[in-house]
């Protein structure tokens, strides 16, 4: 077996690289054959994929947060390798779905045991996602949270972004499959969490062959602010007049704008409208 660790050096407030060095000591002491690949601040999936193939890697670990896991996923989809996450980032929402360990000795034990499950992944255009794709208010929050993460950790950065965006955001009309409405936000999930621990889609499972849509209709800002805390526990499903859940294998999304701005696993993307999101069942052997 041959391992590759794709390390984002700026994850977890620049601590991921230091923690990886500590993990590497354990791996060397126990005679693991591994490479360390330092990620770049651009879409590097193609470069990483070439290294995985050329080096005959059997196990690939994304070392960082959700954005790192997203990019490394795009390097391994379609390859016969095991994929894992070492959650040294800030949000670690997909790691939370899988209940992955954070302490170095427990991470080492996870790697050593090599237990895995086969999971689904989502697809949009030529990109794959582990956790979610989102539209609307959520994207405005994401843009701000990327700035606030320089000053605040994980969920706190997201909370400040929500409050800030609440004041200025204007709802857009979205057509999702056959439904047309003004939505504050729409998220299509494979996992349950986003935003540093918000249980936005409590009904999602990573291996059921389905995507889960959650939509929140336009409402008064004060009502939205009242509803917001329930997202942390997943209890927002009780607000049935404004919050709706659906499942499906495919979702088609259109907006009046020519370009759809969306958040995918914590990263910002733009695609020409309309876009189709689909599920690829049992696509990745995921270490857990």
C-alpha cells in the first residue's frame, strides 16, 4: 500500500502543515510508505490525479478543511483508490458527517485500521462534490465568511456572515425542477452539515443514492432571524410553511441571470444557467 497526503498548508489557521508533520512522525515510525503533496491556491485536481496514477498510490487523504476535501475528491473520482479526510481545517463539515477523529493518535489509528464505507458524490458540470451545493442567501453568506474566517473560527465566522448578509440580501426567483419561487436559500445536500456545524439537511445520508433539497422561501427578515437558530439542531423542518425538503437523483436549477453563482463544499463557483445537479451512487471508497 502507498499513501499520499494532500496538505493544505493554510488550513486551520496555518496549523495543518504543523499537525501533518506530527502525524508523519507516527507514520514513519511504523514504516508507512507515503508522499506529502502540498496543495496550491488554485484548482489542482488534475495535477494531483496525475501524481496519484504515476506513483501508483492506493490511499489518498485530504489534509485540511472542506475545500481541500472537495478538490482532492475531484482528483480521485473514477480511480480505484481509498479516499480519506484528515480534518485539520476550520469547518470540517463533511468530517463531522462521518464522525472522523481530530486527535493525531486517533487519526493514525483510523489510517492503520483502513475501515471504509462506499459513499455517493454529487456532480455539477465537470465538478464533483462531497457535501453540498447551495444558492442564494447562502452564497452571499459564504462570500462574507471567507473574509471573516481570517478573524473568527469556523461557525462563528459563519454566524457573523449571516447577520451581516441578513441586512442587505435581496431574494431572487429560482426555478428548481418544476417549482418557481423567491427563495432566501436553496441547498442540495449529500451530507447533513455546513457552515461550521449547521445541520441544514438532517435527513441526508451519504450512501442512499439520493440528493436532499432544502429550500427556504422569502419571508420577513425578523422571522428569518427567529428561524435561524433552529438550523444548528436541524429543527427548522418544523417551519413547514417556509421550509421545504425534497429528495431526488437529479435537480435542475435556473435563474434569470445568465450566470448562476453557487457555493460547493465551501468554495465559490459560477456556471452558466441552467445547471443540472446529479448523484453518482457508490462512487468513492471512503476511510472512516
